[in-house]
C-alpha cells in the first residue's frame, strides 16, 4: 500500500503562541492609554459643567443680588450638592445655591449618573469631585471669578 503525504494545514503551536503574546503586548499598551484618555475626557466634561455652574452663579448674583451659599441651615441640604434625591426639590423652590443654579439656571442634567459630584463650597466656589475609580477624590475648583484649579491627583489640568 502506498502512503500519500499531504502538506500540513493550519498553524503550529509555536505560531499561535507567538501571536497570542504579540496581541497581549499590544493590549497591555493600549488599555492604559485608553483608560487615561477616557478619564481626561470625563475630567474635561466636569470642567465644562463647572464653567456653566460658575456662569450661572454669576447670573444668579446679577439677577438676585445674592448667592445662597450661606443660607440658614434649615434651608440647606447637608453638603450643598447638585446630586441626590433632594438636588432639585419637586416644588422647584430654591433652598441652596446648588438648588438655584443646578435646577433653575442650567438645562436638564442627570446629576446622579455623573462620575463627578458637583457642589458649591465656601466663598461660592464650584467644586467637582471624582466619585470612584483610579482618580477617586480628584477635584476641580472654579471660583466665582472663573479661575480654575485642579488637585494634584486630577487626570488633567484646567483648560485655559
């Protein structure tokens, strides 16, 4: 009986292993770069929101002649933020600067789904703080005059 020799079809184990190693190296380089780009984009979005809040606060000050940051404690929620169930009261009556600006002076925004919390702090500064992730706690602050500053742990510095 005569044997016929067929050429081997497919890839060898070594070729497959080399391919897997090369793909692994490419992924290990690409994923951190992608994550950093994503964080920078989220940070820029937070900075943009802070800029809008700062402009809205100046508009409030111009129209009402006051800012409600230091409202009586009975009228303030605990941290003067734009998040949580009490961010925009159903009756739309402003109780804090956050209520006034986030609910009445800005367009509709789902404050709870944002990766940053937005609040107003002493002297009327608008503050964004990263909720979770590798940059949790990173903050951006915009003063009532529009001057932006970023914490050392922030993924990007303030845009000019």
